[in-house]
C-alpha cells in the first residue's frame, strides 16, 4: 500500500514535469501524427485534434519549430483554418497539468498525514500506547 502510493507520487511528479515541458515547448514547436482524415498533435500550448474530411495529403509523424500563437483556453475552430471544412479542437495542456498537479500534491499531503505510528485519518501520534480508537478524532485504529 505504502509502496504503491510512493509509485503514484513519482508517476504524478513525472507526468507534471512532462506536461509542463510539453506545454511550454509547444509555444514554439508542434509534434503530431497525421491519420488519413484526422491529425492528433501537441501545438500552441494545447493537445489538438483536427478533422480534415477531405483527407490529408500525407500520413505519419510530423514536427515543426516555430513560434506559434498560443491558445490559453479550450478552443473549437470550424471551417476557417488552414483549409475550409476542417474542425480543430484545442485543449490547453495547463488543464491536465492542473488536475495531475493537484492529485500529486494530494498524494504527497497524504504521505505527511499517514506517517507510521500516527492516526491514518487525522495524523495524531499514537505511539507509546495501545489505542482501539484514535483519542483525537475517534476513528478506529
Ligand atoms: Zn485520529
């Protein structure tokens, strides 16, 4: 249990670092994959899904370096971008970063409260005496 939580924490920290790098990095770069009519990529500070009903001229991975206009908010663009009849959905990467960051902070906070020999609910120090319930919060030990 303890070990599992430890792993969750470091996965969280790693995910935060990757998301932060991806977010900042895509202010100047784009990286994605082109399917026949759908493009999935990281660019303009967002995770982007684009639909090209007329089909893409190429398929496969693509990358580009250039300063882009950054989208700070979730954005839906239809039919007036690159070519007509396309749909672009932009999800800014700070949104998953916020969730993963909050979850990671909670995982760390848990760890401080759940120190060995302390109440698993309130963190009261239970060492030195036998308790059936926590004298601080009344939860069964
Ligand atoms: Zn307690």
